[in-house]
C-alpha cells in the first residue's frame, strides 16, 4: 500500500492546524483594551450609542467607571 496519499493529506492539513495554533503575545486591538477589575467597570458601547464620546478624530468605544466600596 502506498503512503503517498497519507503523506499528501498530512502535508495539506498542516497549514490548517498551524492556523489554529495559539500564538504567544498580544495582537491587534485586544492588547490595548481596558480590562475591568475590583475597582472599575468597563462599559463597551455599540457603534450606535457612541455619539458624543471622545472626539471626532479619536472616538471612544468604551467608558471606564470607578467603583466605590
């Protein structure tokens, strides 16, 4: 029995599994997003509710609210 089809399937599936591999570090907007903690709440606004937040050049998509004990 020839191993060529098995080898071919293995080689073609490697890019698929490589795309699912976990990459170390942070990429994209997720790195700069505010995270809530015990002292603050982060409210993420949908695009339709962002009017008046920030400036036209730098619109805000979230608001950080400090919490009182």
